[in-house]
C-alpha cells in the first residue's frame, strides 16, 4: 500500500486531500507542493489554513461531495474522514486508491536521511517541540510536524530544506507503523486508546513493532525509567539508548535542582558529562522529556551547546502548562493532560511551585477513556484542593456506554459538577483568589474557560 502511494506520486497523478485544513493535513499539503505534486483538497469549513493553501494555488472545496474527487489519481484522507464520506465512497467506486495521512507522511520521510519519530503515551508534543528548539539552534533546518502549536514557529509545523524530519508519532490505530524512522523515541507506554487496543499487552506489542521499523544503522531511544517501555522492547533485537533519572541509563540527569519555573541539571552520556541544562518548564516529567531530546541530539551528532541553548529557550508548547493570565490575583494555566498519568505529573509539578491552593477544572476526553480509567482518574482528582468537573468531551465518540462526569463527581468528596463551560467559569470566578493556581485541564475545549476567566 505504501509503495503504491509512491508509484502514484512518481507517475505524476493529481492528489486530492480530504480534510486539507487539518493540523497535520495542511503541512502535508505544503510538503507535497514542494515535491511538485499537483493537489486539490476539501474540508468541512473554511479556515486560515485553507486560505493560505488557496494563496499557494491549491483548489479547495468546502463541503464533501462526490464530484470533488473528479480528476484525482489518488486520495489522502484525514483520520476524521471515514468510509461513509461521500468523496471516499466515490473514490472506492471509481477505483481511485485511498491512503491514510500517516501513510503519506511515511512516504515523505523516506526521502530524508534522518527521520526522528517521537512516540509515547504522554509527552510527544513537548518532546517534539524541545527537539525542534535544539535542531533550530544547531542550524539543521529541519522539517517539523508537531501535534500542537510551538510559539517559536507560530505553528505546529515547519518545512525545512535540511536532511532531517521530526514527527510526533501516535500509536492510535497503529498509525506510526506506517513510518520509516531512523531514530525512534519511546517516552513511555501506558494503557490508553482502549477503544482500539484490547489492553496493555497489545499496546506494548504495537510500540515494539514501531521500534523494529528502525534500520540497523538507526537508533532506538527509550525511557529506561519506564517499566512498560522496557518490557515492550525486551524482544527487540536492536541496541537501545536509554534515558532517565534512575538506574544506569545511558543518558542520565544528575544534580537536579528545582527552580521557581523549572529545573536545572547535568546530562551525562555513558558516564561523562555532556551538557548542563536550564529548563523553564516545571516537573520531573519535563526533565525526562529534555533527556529524550538530548538523546536525539547525541544520536545526530549535535553539539552540546545547541542542546543547552535550545532547551533554555524552550518555554513550552501551546496547551502544555500554558500561562493564560490572572484572575482576582490567581494565576491561570491550561494543560492538555487527559490521562491519569498526565494529570499526576501536572499536579506533582504544580505542588512544588508554592501556591496556596490548586483549583483544578477537568474535562474528561472521550467516554471510553473515562470508563476504562475511571478509578485512576478518581485517584488523581482527589489530590487538588478544589476540583470542578465539566461534562465529558465526546470527540469522535457517541455515548453508547451511558457514562457521565457526574459519575466521577459522585465519588469525589467536595467535587463540583458543571453541566457546561459557562457554569464552570462562573464557579471558578466565585472561588479563585490571590495565591491560588487555577488549572484548566483536558484535551477538549476547556481552554476556553481560562481564557474567558482572564478576560
């Protein structure tokens, strides 16, 4: 299938991108254009990304209709476009091959000498952003694909002219199995996406297969502190560079000192000091993310000074402990955490910052995740001083389970259920005071609450 996409492109066929305005699809369109591929596109609505592509000469249809695929030699679809999409149905009927977005990125990365694929249940966006800072500081001129906005780029992507591409690589639907990594990074492995995976063992197998895609001349980088990661890789017949703060990791943080906004530490590689890092994002999880970025730099032969400068300039990616402003003397931050382990790491980081109270407003993401990890969410939501829970953000799902955020609140003493985001904003407004930190947490649209509060 992946070889077939290469044949389509090599044959000069026109491509049609369904969902072309998406966060991963619009940079994909730009890369295809730089390769000389003629493309059209469609999306459900207009957007700045769509307008920018139109300015580059791309014909884009608003709405999904059978006639949109006329003249196309192949289709690339976003993950949100399912088989019942009118354009996909028409393409199938006419024998036009349909490819997944991940397949297209996999084909593209084959043309780069260095393909850095950063995976893990948590931390992908932050670590990909850190690696971007380091490579930019080193003058590598990389092509970048991040799952969130990086302030330095004012976007979630970058089209470079160098021989290195860096992609955030997701395990959902095994999409990262379509990639061709020369460097595969595994930050951690946990139960998630249980609407697709049967459980932890299948998730481990998926990550192991991803790591096995690295050629013998490449590098696998793994979190040596994470038992699930090391278990997943135990059958891998390739050398692995480990990073961590415990044990005998090859890339290790020593002399860690927490600061008011982050930490400082020394990076040792095989027992020798490699770099001294000053990091302006808090939490031990970010120390490990930085170690992963340093491991990538070591693998690419990047000098330590670029790692030091790049990481010191990093202040976080959008929606990753992002400062939104103040309300009534309270500091307001937003974070994308939507898994119990991510919430645990966030609260750990915040507890060390010296606020009087932690007010956490949480919006669960998807019904299946809320049900599968219900008790784990309860344990984490007991930790803040005050907890407010918005209704579950459905994302791609229908509520066939019959679960509600009320079920969480009923098990949490003192927790407050909010039926909508406006009610949540009003509850926070009446409670927040000087010395507090307010956290809006979740992968849905809860960030709007913090923004409204600060206005």
